[in-house]
C-alpha cells in the first residue's frame, strides 16, 4: 500500500513501514506519535 509519494507507507507481514526524509535533522531529536489513524513526525 502506497499512501503518498512524499511519505511512502508500506505494509509487510508483521509491520507497517513509514519512510520520510528530514535533511539536516538529527534522528535522535525526532519524535514519532501514532494516535488513532494519524502519524505525526
């Protein structure tokens, strides 16, 4: 399943994978929140 070209979301057998690019952002400083049917990065 591909939802959006900017934030591809893929479903695997046991996971859902979201990929996003954030140039210049330290990955340790990112916060990911999932609530109901929304994902906030």
